[in-house]
């Protein structure tokens, strides 16, 4: 088995990055984390890469702010680095910048993202606060292919949990994060191995139903 | 314990009505189904009422179509009958008409509805078809207080299941219905007993966390 070469792009503490690195260290995992990129110089998550001997670099988006088109300049450098490292799949893991349509289209079907809601509910920002305010009783997270519309690309997998009456933004965020750390590696494996693939350019079909792509947490009693 | 007097309003086969009747026959259930109303003369679900010796009647909305305001005329008769039967809570169970703001406001906080999605996702009609087309991996159902905005009132409870790769509209509908038959009686009990109640007029708070208000189906392997 040849492992797919994956780049993980972060902006912050990179807890999902750590989960992906952990999964990729297992012998049969179909992907290897070949590169870690942060757009923020001080991102804590960079340490996970250094600790694991994975090439780690910063592309500081602030450096491009005087360019005629800062986003395009940032993405050109990003694109060059991904190609130079023969990257096949990109995982966004708390990367807090929107990618342009041009960039997304040039990597169509090969960028994954994780979002802390059961999409299509609660697209966008401040997800856990909005989740709590809405009064929903079941929350979760979603791994999806990135498309040009924010948080709307084909869904690879979802995981759910029960909102507890005494949940705060912090406690809900923490419990959803724990689900994310299981879901993201499972979904990356499904895409990297080909057991999940795009059909009709829109849905993600799972050829192998045994992939644990819908994880559901046991409700606490 | 005095049981709350509940009217169930249906338009079709009334499978949730049957589940509510079944639950209400248990000795400690905090609500009794005191009245069954259908807006369609031929609704199969009427038989559940007859079989259970529960007063059952038809208010045919077609009879009011020549009235100056057909919806208002229908709802006036409905309202009169509910009050004449000392109804305290109303459960919509496959009732396929939208209620007016006036009617909903006059019964504010006392009308429950069940919807075959994890709201706020997939409000409106053709829910299971849209659920499948969207490619979500986790689906479910929601019991909520009816507000003047369709499928948007305070959520009492939700139940979730995993969408299977070979699910059809029919198979998904059937499995969600089975969840509904557990969720609806649990949510009616929570409201009737007062363990769930409106706070801030918007959220439903559960005083008793032991109410199984977030049922999650075990993923089939």
C-alpha cells in the first residue's frame, strides 16, 4: 500500500492535527502526514509537527498584506509548497482563513475540513454558542470536502452527541472536539483509501460500509 | 397525579398517534389522550381512536372553503372543540395544514409537533428526500413547541440515527418513524409533567435530566 501524502493546515493549537498524526502512525493507515503548515507564526500546533519529525513551516499571511492581491499571493506560495512536497490531500484543521474559489477549484475534491456541527445546521462561526442558544438536544461534527461555498461541500462523515442541560460553550466545545479526534482520522482514511469517493461530484459514497463514518457517542445517563 | 388532557390532530395514518395512545395507557404516564381530531374524513388513523375508545371526530377543512376566511373558520371550530373538551395540550401528528399565527398564539406553548429531521436542518416538506440528497450521514427527528414560524419553535427533544449507504426514501422514513414513536411520547411526558418547560419563552429547559429526551439509535454495523 502506498500512503497518500497529506498536508495539514492549521492556525491554532492543532488538536485535530495531533489526532491525525496519531492515526497516521499506525501501520495500516492509508495516509501519511507529510507536511504541516500554519498561517500564524506562533501557532501552538506547530509543536506537534516538530515533536513528530514532520516538516513544519509557517506561511504568514500578514507578509502578503501589501501585495496587490494578498489572498492570491498567499495562496500562490501555499500552492507552490504543496506541489513541491508532492502533496495529494489537504486537511484543514482549525485553519481560520477562507480559501479562494480559484484555489479550491484547483484542488477540487482533495481538501478536507472539519466543522463542529451536524451540517447543514450551523454553518459559519461561533458554532457552539449558536448551538446552545438554539436549544438543540443533539450536536456533533462533520468532515466534508471543501467546496467554494463555506461549510457546504460533500459530507464524508458525521458524529453526534447529546447536549446536556448544564452544558456551557466550553464543555460542549470540549466534548465535540473529542468526537472530532475520532471522526477526522476515520474520514481521511476513507478518502485516502478510496473507500469513500465523490459520486456525481456532490455526494460522497462509501463503498465500504464498515468504515466507522458515523460515530455516535453514547448518551450519558 | 392529575393527567394533562391532550388532543392529537392527524391527517393520515396516525402512527405517532398510536404511539402516544400506547404510552398514555401506562399507569404513570402524565397525560391522557382525551380527543382525536382529523381534518381528513378518510384518515386511517381515526381507527386507532375508535379501537381505544377515545372520542374521535373529523373537522373537514374542505367544508369551510366557501367561508370568507376558510382557515379562520376551520380554526374557530377547532378551537371551540378543544375548549369544550377541556384540552390542555395539543399534539400535531402528521397534521398537514399550517395553523395561523392567531391560533398558535392563543395556544402558545401548548402545541407540540414532530418533524422528521434534526432541526434546524431540513425544515419544511420532502424532508427525507432532501436528507438523502444532501448526503448527511446522521439524520433524526425533533419534537418541538409550535411557534408561528414553521418548524422553528423551541426544541423539546431530538433523536438521531445513522443514514446507511443503501438507504432509500422509504427505508429512511421507516427508521426515522420508529425513532419518532419513542421520542414523541417521551417529550409529551416531559411537557405534561413539567420536567421540561419553556424558559425565556424560547428554550425548553429540562429540570429532570433523566428524561430520555435525546434518544440515539445504535449505529447498525
